[in-house]
């Protein structure tokens, strides 16, 4: 499985609308509205790089209100990391 972390800049005022549309994309497993340089982060899971490309370029970037994206390809998952309380 290929995982991509997509960092998304969204036009002001369209955040909720864009997030709602991203959540409806089948390959998107999670989406977060965040503070900072980016407005949202989406976790995309696909079978291969071509499908990841199609989701980012053909689905996410075509949503009205998406200004730009940066995609990080997951090299290795470090699951099981404990969070401090």
C-alpha cells in the first residue's frame, strides 16, 4: 500500500466546503483542518503510485477552493508510537 500525506492550502472562507469534498474521496482515509502554513492535511491510501497521482491531481487539486498541495510519500510507518500525557 502506498500512503501519501497531502498538505493543502485552501482559499479563505472555503475550508469547510473543501474538507467536506475531500472526505468523500474514497482513497482518503483521514482529513484534518490544521493551523499553520497549511490549512488541511489529508491521508491518502492507494495500491500504487499512479492511483495516488490520480487522487491528488484528478480529485483533490480540482476541488474549487484548493490553492495548492504538497504531497509527502510515506517511506515507513512508525505505528505504535506512544503519546505523552
